[in-house]
């Protein structure tokens, strides 16, 4: 029963010594049992290392075990009770917390929380690992009574003691808890034939929690000889009195020194023979890499000596995580192709697997690298998990749109993706959701012109609604709030049967098998097995304990998020990608550390559980040791950084990003500073770009190099190397195997994002008269390609049910149109109506508009918030109509026509007739449009008009946009009012934007209640100043209603450069310029111009709100903006040829 320690720093050959000793023992002609005890994640590598030895063909008396496997061999085979998982423990704790909440002092409020159950379960598991019992907790509480300052900690441990005691009572009768079993296994060790008299090796551990330490102690007692390997510096202990050695918490070997002291103390207390330790001082791993040996020897030393060269070590400061992964892939390809390394000689250690996994997969696939990602995949990522959880949420949450379609898009519902997309488009277009899904009647919500096959859509809807409705009803039988676990299980599996879940999943397995994707096969199979196991444990734990369906769903959600799928590497020669604390890396020649940032490297600092550092310190002072805490985590981080830096024997690459995926700056790990300080000439550098054919590692690398060197972004002067690269590209295009790659590169470097039409196409598109509108022509002036996409290609966005600003604007227009038509029909003058009568008429118009508009009627019926929106809109309309009445009374114009069309303006009853402009090629430019309101005044026998265009919010005429054709609405309305074929209007006084919604004027709050407060609503636009008195006869200074200023001389041209009033000649020049601009734009359209050339005026561009950006793919580095000079009103007047009044 001798115990010997094998001590040495990293790279001294401890694992090799153990493996060789095992091999030698296997060749001895005896039946002595052999045990190799390693961490769980290292069992596969250990077995492979032994079986790959040339002297070993196989073995039968060697057991390669982890503590869990050892415990199972001692206890698991002889019990009929099922073993409880971590999730099962959490379920039991959840039940106990709900049942004993009245006995708790601290955790009463969160007793129903799944999160508390999870953390309490972890705490109980931790206490079991340290071999603590409820009796130990009660003793701790007795000791803490003498310290009132620790009352909160005492109360917390008291609650834990209550739950732990109830847990042991509940679980002890039904299950085997592996953590408790670890303690019970100690008693079974003395009778274990496979352990009695065995030769034992222990390798790969840095510490042993209490339960594991107890079990190892029992193993030491029955074993013949035991070798225990620990990674520590031999000079950090005192061999003469090892148990008196002092642990330096700042030392990288602090955790393992403490482990050594604990083991020596156990061996001494058991009176076991302690053999002379084997001190491995020769660093064998770094025989050809002195720089790495220097790192191993001096990293984290207080005053390390500095070495000149860092051969074999590189620090890479990449732009982002993707650049890190691409650098690693290229460098690995280079190492394998040119340096004689095999893939299995290389490992990639990732600090944050969630962030880096998809980058590693994409880049390694690009470079055709075989790799295995050593991580447990959460069960919640599987489509089956997503489907079940979203279906439960949909059934319990009223069939919310997001829940229903999340469920459908898993492709496990039995409806193909085309049907799902069709159904989703319909639901988004008409606001379908909630009670619409289970409704008995057919769906008939679309307008026939929208082109939906509503019979097919309703059939799809019923395929979705029937199983979801059945699930909803099963979760609340007869309306009961609480259900049993059997009812919940029956409801879920009944739903799965209804949608053909098992058949679809089996189909996925068969498809994956046919494609040789055995990883996917294993994932699907493991998912179903573990999914069923969750319900088995729920049935055991919650038997006789009814809960709400939402509680069961939350427990299931937590279980699916905690359980993981495990995979075994399918091949031998591949790059291992893993984390430093999980992956047991074999002999490696090169290691890439990715994501070496302050927050993540070597591992993230774990979040605190139920017990804080203060709680742990308090317990430790009371002789209740449970370890853990932030201090231990920080010590372990330094130790793991040391392990990561010393894994390779030849090359170490430490990479970190300068920015994350969002572009935010990232701070590198301080451990890199320690590494830099060891060498005089070690500095971080960006990854070298692939700039020559000699550095090309794969097809994607070649394509990137050619695009970089031959692309237009390369501004450097090129030497004679340009011709060889062009010849190479031509060769690629002519090569049968690489022609596709060459074509992609050629398209990339010649890409100019230019759009054009052939003459024949232009001739077919633009024949005869040009019928258009001012908004279409303004769109062309903003960007020719936007016009082409919107009006020529007729590309449309997916219709969605929303009350957007345009929709409210339509409501305002309809109400005002109905109001003024009613007043005209009743021959009522707006100026003569009192406020009450006018508001009564307005209310009738609003009711009529909502009643006749099915969209608005449906909108109002869908919730209180929608009612509030319409009520708010009504308030704005009342204020607006009251102000319009005052504006009418102030002048000599009266509303005469509303929603009046010219050309073929849609949705209008009244019309001004055709409005055509002849263009130089002999064709007619036929303008269509609709004017919101025209007021008429009979002045000295002449019919003069005043034009209004309603806007939702305040808007003023921007003179520069009017000049450039970006906003010609008001001038075109003036032209149409006088130039349309059916109009008898002789003159237009002005055209204005009139806002419906305005913010109240700011002022002294004390004046409220002392009289009416002005709304601040003012019509802004373009005005013929000679007729200003007809609009607001009493104006002095700024008009209350219109955008002009009457100066001291009585003229409306005060602040001329800032108001809307124009002198008569200026007015005619600006309106006349609009005619010329219309003709210019029309000619450009019929010429076939569709350039991707949006305007840029000051900081404005149509790209900001353009919905066609994904189609045009405008890139300022390739395309050019159509840059326009900023102009004010006086500049426009000068440019239009006016200015003399």
C-alpha cells in the first residue's frame, strides 16, 4: 500500500510516465488489476494513447476510470433505483422549495422560481462533493449563533439545511444521486475485487473536492501501489515536512500545492507508506523550443529574466474574431503542408466557444481542415426543443405570432417551408393572431386584388390550429388551473403525435445517414433519448404534485437548456478545437489560443451562486471548508493560463481581437503582458495578409489574394507582378476544375455596380405618352435606380398590418374629405358655423370613415391601445378643424373642392381634367395627381384658388429640394390648377402644406386658463405676395395662419429669404422652373437611365429610408453620389432667372 507522488512542472513527462508504466504493467504475466484514474473528459484520450502504443494490442484487466465511472462500478451495478441527473435534482429541489416555503427565512419570495431551484441544486451538489451533510450544516449553524454579525449568512445556511434535509429524504427513497453515491461508494471500496490489490495511477487532476478526496483515500487503502501525478514545481514544497509547506496563493502552482498537502495529510492519517517522490525536473516537451521552455519556467514570476528572441511564439492582434479564426486556419494549413505537422499535432484553444464556434467552422471548412469541436451542445439548440417550447408558449400564451411561427419554422410540424412562408405573409398582411387561429369560421380577410388563395391558406391554418388548440385544451382540462405531471406529459406527446414529430425526426436521421453526416445522426438520436428521459424524471419527481402548466413548461425549458449532447471524435487525424479547462489535449506541437481577452481568457470568471465569498469565508472561519469563491477562481485562471501557454512543444500562437462583432473595443488579457515581458523582441502584430501566390493555402485564399491585388481598392503602384497575376486569373478561367473560381474572381474585380438598359428594352418600356406623377418624378430625381426598382420593376415590400404614419395620414384625409363634402352638400359655410356645430359634424365624419373602412374597424377591435391611437387622432382632428375654420374666417377664400384629381388621379370624385406638358421629342408628359383641398375666392370677377396639402406633422417647403426636383408637389399643384383641361381657375394665390398634428406652443404655464392657447398650426409653402391680403386681412408682422411676414410698409415680404411669400415675378419664375425640371426628368426616364446614383444634399440622401438597398447594393467606395450644392431661397430665385421682383 505504498503511495508515490510524481511531481513536475508542465512538459516534464508526467502523463507519458504514467502511460508507459501502464503499458509495462500490462505486459507483466499476472492478473493484478490496473486502474488509471483521470478526469471524465480525458478517458477517451487515455484509452487511445494506451491502445496506440506499439506493444499493446488490447487489454482486459485495465480500467480507465473517472470518479463518476469509479463510483458507478462500486455502486451503480448493484442498485435497482434509477440514477438522478442534475436536472432531476433541480426538479426535486423545485418541488421541495414550493412545499416548505413557510420554513424558509431568506428564500421565501423566490420559492416558485426555477432559477432559485437551479442554483439551490448546484449548491447542494457542491456540498455533497465536499462530503457535507445536514448534520454538518446544523453544527455550522450552532457555531454561527455566537456571531450576530453573521446572522444573514446563518439564515442562508439554515434555509439550505432545510432544503438539503428534505432533498435527502425524498431522493434517498427513489433515486441514486451520483454526488451522494460518491460518499456511499467509499464504504463499498473495501469489498471491490477490481480495486483490491490493484496498481493505480492518478493523473490530470489539480484538486479533489471533499467527496472525491474521500473516495481516493479509500482507493489508496485497498490498492497495492499508487502513483499520483501532480503539476507543480518540486522546489515549491518541502519534502522533509510536506504537510507544513506554506501555500502561496499568488503562485501558479498554489492549487496543486494545496492538493499535494491534502493528499499527504490523508496518507499520513491512514498510516500508508509514502514512497520517495519522483521529481521530474528535466523539461522534455520543449527540447527544440527554448523560448517555450523560458515561458514555462518564468511566466508569472515576480521579476523574470528577459530572453532576446521568442522563436516559436507569436502574438496576433486581429481585427475581429473572424480574422482570428481565418488566421488560425491559414497557419494550420501552412504548418501541415510545409512543416511536416499532422492535424492531430495541432489544437485550437478557444476561451469563448459560443462566440468563436461558427467562425472556426466557416474558416476551417474554407481551408478544408478536418477538425473536431470538443464541446457539449445544449439540447435547447435542437429543432425539437425549439418546436416543443414554442408550441407550449403558443398554446398557453394565446397563439402569439412569434411563438406560432417559431414552432412552424423548425420544419418538424409537417408543413413545408413554402406553406409556412405563405401563411406568415398572410398573417403579417392582415394582422392575424391570437383568437383568429382557433376560430371556427374560414379566414376571409384579404382583398381579392391581393391575390391570396384564401382556401389554401385556411386549410394550412387548420393544420396548424388543430394540434395547437388540442394542446391548449389538454393543458387546462375543464378549465382547471393545476394539472398533474401525467396530464402535462400526455398533452406534449399527444401534440407530437398529432404533428408526426417522430416520423419527421426519423426522416432526418435517414437523410443524415445517406449523406454520411454521422454527427447529425448522433445528435438527433441523443436528443430524443434525453428528451424522453426528462419526462421520465418529471414523472418520478412530481408524482402527486400538481402544478400549473406554465410551471411544468418552465421546468422543461430549464431542463432542455441544461442538458447537452456529447459527441466522440469520428476520426483520429484532425485538429482538436476546445477549451483549456475541458479538453484534455494530447501531445501537441502547435497550439492556437483564440480570444485572449481580459474577460474571457483563459476562462470567464463564473457568476456567484447562492453562497457569496463572504458566506464562504464565514463558514471557513467556523471550520466548515467548502472551497470555491472568487479567490479560488482567480487562482485557477492563472493556473489554466499557465497550462494553455505550455501545451505545445514547438509553436504557440496567442491571438486576440481588437474589436468585437459590433466594432466595440476589446481589452486584451493581462496574461499577454506577462508573456511579452519575458522577451525583448516579442510584440503583437496583425495577421499577415495573403499577398503573394507563395502564401496561398486554399482556393478561398487564392480568390481573396487575387481580389486584393487586382481589385480597384489597391491604390499601391504595381510592379511587373501585375501581369503574372492577370495571367494566373486567365489560367483559372480556362482550367476545367477552377473555372468557377476564376469566374467569381473576375466578376468581383470587375464589379462596378453599374445599371443600364439595352436600347431595345428602353423602346419597349417607354412607348407613347409618358403618364406619371410628381411623386414618381421626384423619386427619379432622388435616384434613378430607385425609380426603376419601384415603378418599372414594380418591386414591393411584404405587406404588414401596421398603422404607420401613412395609414394615419390616410385616415386624416378621409375624415377631412368627408367633413367638407358634407358641409358643401348641406350648403353650409365653414366660416358661419359655431364650434359646437362644427365638432358635431366632425364627429359624424369620423364615425362614418371608421364604419366604411374595414381596416380601421378591425384595427379598433384588436385592443385598447389601438382605441387610444384613434382617440388621439380624433383630438388632433378637432384641433385642426377648429384652426381651419379660423383661417377661413380670416380671409376671402372658401373650401370648394376636396380630394380633387388631375389626370388619372386615383380615388377622387371631382377632377380638373387632364394636365399634359409637351416635351421636345413630341410626346406628351401626362401628369396624374390629387389635391387635398382647393379653396376658391371670387375676387373682382376673377376665380382665384388657394391650394392645401394635408400633412400628418409640420412641414415647410425646402427651396433647394424644389429647385432640384426632389420635392415639386406644391409648384406642380399650382401648374395643374391653372393648366388642367377642365379647370376654370384663373390664378393661384399659393399652395401650402397644412399639418394635422402639431405640438402646443410653449409658454408660461401660469397663462393656462386665462384664455385659449394657440395650437401653433401654420400653413407653410409658396405664396404670391401680391395676393397675401386675401388670405389674412388683419396680418401684422408674422401672419398667424400662413408663412409670411408683413413689414412696416404693409408689404408681405419681410424676412424675404426665410418666408414663403414671393414677389409676383419671382413666383412665376419658380413655378416656370418646375415645368422645365419636369421635362428634363421625363427625358431622362425615357432615355433609359437607371444609374445607381442617389443624390447627396448636405447630409441627406434617399438611401437613409430606401427599401431597395438590398437590390441596388449601393457602395460609396464603388458608386458615386449625385452631389448637390446647398441653396437657400434667394439662391433659388437667382438660379431660376428671377430676382428683380
